[in-house]
């Protein structure tokens, strides 16, 4: 896990290395053809680094510098170890189920009935939250109906998680049902108490509510169909995180209390932000639908959650803007357009690379559309291994990963923060403000437990709203500072207290920063952010042009002098010189320029008391944060990152959401600034062009994505059925996955307890760890690199386990076998296709050495599962 950047070698006082890359070879000539898929360039054919030891460091010193251990000479027989991470306390009862699969009581029903039942449970969550949150949205035209389903899930989920984390209940169906019934009773009581008000606002908003329900249904069905066409939960060539996500989902489903056990590091709890996978496990256990199907139902569900929350935010913001300007405030006109565009801009659009690919397909030498390439446009021209993923790809590729699951949370934080700021302090009693702040604290803690990368952004959004609320009030300056400080302390303290159970069991990885050696080329920057940049500058041009007219009405004598004209010409020449001499820094300069103009408009709106100044002030925070995040990645990286892969990925993904969401609102501002037919036609032309650029990605990407699998013989939602007819080549050996499918099915039907299993740990993104992935059982070690990332303070223990597992499968030592099994409390020993290819003689050695201490539980098609019993003589 070393970041081999130039800065790294400077820090350890070693000359810049010579890096050899294994490019395409023709006629013994090594040819650099540019970009290649990272599964090839990072994992399969990594760069070779040659260093010169000018300082004459000893071997021990070099090992110390690079953080290596001498594993060639390690004493594998020393099993004593300590770790800063939390050990797991396993309850092996599984809620008295006879088998793991028995808890999925709805598994035998028709797929259509399973989908409808899943959908019904989502509707129940909406009813739970409506009587609790209606006052938050009472002044909005849609009555907040875009949020109630999701809010119901997270509130109910939090209650279950908190009770289970403190051992008041178990994470089993009966206990979940009891909590659900109590939650419904409380909601019914609150509904009856406030029936007249709630029914009045529902009646007033019924057309809007119907539209939001239609949007939820349409977006759910769209991604349900995409998952139906390709439900596979593993891709052999693209990599992806489905195996980890599925392993963690199954591990949570096997857990009785929280935190859940780690399926890839036995004996310990997950050191991961698992709350998103937990929410999916919650619906899975409540619905009784098997996880191999619920995984594929969760993708369209969270897409629909994201769609309705985005629609609600954008349409309501647009409505309030029109209202502030005293314009026609028919919700079904501009606000609805803004809401729908918000869904398209954030969740459906792709970047400019799709147009380049389409051009190449028609006029170049590209045969088919490469849906993967569009998320690697920066790394195609950079050595930083940057990932520039965007939400449509995220949902289409369908890794049930943290950044997908956190999207509706970050939209909720944006919306509630805006409501906290916009509702003038004189209209809000202190208790209501504190109630909203408590809910913001909850959402902030929730996002930390779901996707910790979003935690700093959540704090910045909420803190900005608190500060803006107080500093735009009429209070004295000192009082503004005191109130802001009190609110911020209260907010952060409550957020910490609500999720203290998560924080006590989660150790953050090393987050130290260093200067980045990479810069984003200006063309790559424009490819990714073409939409918000284009719309912002259209708004800026229209606004400044109209502002000039408004200024003349106030100051009619103002005109441009010759001196001012010369300054403008000089500025243009200066910009040309900057372009020529500072090309590598153009992206950075552009970001600073956009942020400057954003602040300039805020100043002008407040200077001349424009009616929408409070709304634009808050929007400017979104824009500044949105453009500031990629600016951050141009200067700094996380030290533990692979070059700047994840630093760039995580923060630019957040930037996409902020800026494209803001763009749907900027549309409303632009429409208000159109004061002539020429501006109208200009805007329509540009907008039509950028709309077709954005929509071209999903149009061309969906088909190659759904075809990108082992075979297309099966369609449905069973994410594991691909194994029945698939073969996979690993380390030169062909593996029939149906053998694993049958063994996994046997384990899930017959092993109810959370036994520790041993399976050989090989390369990540391969068929390695297939038993722990598909059963959720604790493996001594799963994918080692993921564990090193999640246990950065204990990486040597991860490497040690991997070496010890290899030694276990090839040793002749009875004592080593017994010590290993006792140390890691192994209950089941796996000998399948992976183990057979590397250690064909292992079964005979195991049976000979351990005798009656091992019992063969399963033996089919050369797939063997042994049970270890330490009590046997």
C-alpha cells in the first residue's frame, strides 16, 4: 500500500526512480499506446520501479523505509498477535433459524410478487415518516413527498440499529417486525393528532404528490429492467466492488447484533462504513427476499430515492425563486422543469467523452461504445490513475458501494440545510430550529456511517447554512458569532452522540495529506464539467448584460471610458498569455475564475438589494463547494491513496452532484434573465446541444453494459445464477463455477451458525474468497488489499495471515495445522477449485495429519468441505 509518487521518494531521501512500464510489444519493441484498463495497468502489469541505493542503506533500513517485513524469513509458527481493531463477539444462533436461507421466508414466491412486496415495504416507510416530518416541509408546494420514503427507512433503520447495537433486540425478523409495528402505532397516533392539518396539505398537494410517485415508479422500473437484463454479481474482467459489497451484505444478514462481523478478517468486526449495506440488509430481512435478489432490488430503489429527493429539492428551490421575484409561480411550469432536469443532470447525464466516442465510431476506428472508458478520461492522459465516475455509471455498473448508497443522504442534507437557512429566523421558533438542527446532526452522523468520504462535505454544507443564517440576520456582529458558535457546537456534539456506537468500533484510516504531483488537463476538466460550466457562464453573461441596463437606470451617467476599454483589451491579452504559458494550470485557474465570478454575483445582488439575493447566496455556497472540491484534488492527495485514484474519484463525484444539482437551479435563474429573442434562441440552441451531449451516454452505454457478462442465457434478478453455466480462467486453469454454486448453496442451507471458514486467499478481483462472498461467513482472510485499506494500522497482520494460509495448505506439520485452526477458531476448511489448482495433495495430507479431528461434511465434484473439531482425540 505504498504511494509511489515523486513526492514519496523525496520524503524518504531516495533519488527519483526509473519507472519501467510493460506496454504493448511488437517486434520486440515496447510501445506506449496510452491508456489501458486499470485491471491491466495496475494489477496485472504494474510498473516496475528501479531504485539506486546511493546512500548505501542496509537491508534492514530499506525494509524500515518502505514499511516491509521480511516475510521470507518470518516465523509462521508464531500465532500471537495484537491489534487495535475491535474483536467480534459472535452469537451463533442466527435467531434460532435452522439454516441461513430459512430467514428468507419470501424466497419461494414468484419474482413479481417479491418485487411488489418489496415495493409495499418502501411505501410503509413513507407512512412512518409523514406524521413525523410534515412540519419540516409544510411551506413547500409538494409537501416534501419526495423524501418521506427515504426518511422512513433511515429513521426506522436507525432505531433498529441503535437497539441492536446495545443488545436490546436482535437483528432477526421477529424483532424487526415488533419495532416496525411500534413505529407504525406511533405514526398513527401522530397522524390522528394532526389529521386535519396533514390531510389539508395532502389535499392541496395531491397532483404534485401523484407526480412524485410517478417519478419514483418510473425511475425504479428503469433500473429494475437494467438489472433484470444483467443481474450478475460478479464481473471477471472489469473488477468492481460487487464481491465485497455482497460479502458485507451477507455478513450483516448473518449478524445478530452490531457492529457486524468482518467476512474477510475473521475474529473482528467490520472496520468499514457499512450503514448503507445495513439499510439494504434491513429491507432484505424484513421482506424475506434472498440477498442474491434483494441486492438487485436495492439498486433501482436507491436510484428512485435519489431521483425523488433531487426532484423535490430542485422544483421547490425553483418555486421559491419565482416567488421571491413576484413571478408566475405555477409549480407545474418552471419548478417541474427544474426538478426533472435535476434528475437528468445529476443521475442520468454522462460526460463529454460519449460524444468523442460516438464521433470515433462514425468517423474513426472505434468499433463499439466503451461505457467504462468515460469514467477514466483523466487517467487516459495522466499517470495519476484518476477515476472520474459519475452517478449514471455508478447505478448502471451496480456496485452496491458506499458512494451509491449515500447519494440520497447528501441530497437530504442539502435540502434540510437549505430549509434551515431559508426560513427566516423571525418565523422560526427556537425549538423548531433546534429540531431541524438535531435532524441535520442525525443526517451528518448517518453519512459518516454510510460513506465517510462525504462526512467533511456534510459538515461544510450544514456549517455554511448555520453561518449564513446568523450573518444575514439583523443581530449585532458579536451576537452573530456567538450564535453561530453555539449552533455549530450543538450540531457537531449531537451528531457525535447519535452515532457513538459506530465511532467506538470504527478506526479511521490514515488521512494525512501531501501535495499532488498531478494536474488535470484543461480539456479533461471541461469534458467532465461541461454542463455546469456552460450553464454558469450563460447565466453570468445574461446577468451582467441585464445588470448593465439596471445600473444605467440607477446611474445613467455611467459609461465605458477609453481607459476602461484599454483595460479590457489588456485583460484579454493577459488571458491569452496565461493560456500559452500556463497551460498545465489552466484547470486550476479556471476553477478560481469561476469561484471569483460566483462571489462577484453575490456581491452585486446584495449591493443592489435584488429580491433573490438570499436564494443566490445559498446557491453560491453549493457552487463554491462544487468547484472547490476538484480544486482541492489539484493540490492535495490522501497519502495512502494509489497515486490520486480515490482522492480524485471521491471528491469529484461529490462535485458532480453539487454542480449538476446547482445547474438545474441555474436554469431558473437563466430563464429569468432572458430579456430578448436573441438571448432566448441562443440559450435554446446551447441547451439543446448540451442536453443531447449529456443524454448520449446512457443511450449508447446501456446495451454494451447489459451484454458485458459471462453469457446472456439468463435474465432475471438472481445475482448468483451466472455461476450455473460459467467457466473462468484463473492462473492458467479453467474453473467450472457450477461446482462453487452447489457448494455455496449447500452451506447456506445447512450452516446456520457463523462459523469461521478457511479458503485460500489469492488475487483480489478474482474467484478468490467466493465462499465468504456468497455466504457471509467469516473467512480467515478475504481480499487482502481491501483489508489493508480498511485496517491501515494493521497491514502487516493482513500480510501475515495471507502467508500463513498459504503455509497451511502446503505444510506437513501437524502442530502447525492444529495451531492455525485453534488460533483462528476455524470451523470449516474449504477445498475447492482454487485450492485444488494450487494444492492438489492437500486433502490427503489434512486427513492423514488431523485424522478424527476433521470430518468431511461435503464431497461433490472434487469440492470438499471439512469440519474441524478440536475436542476429538
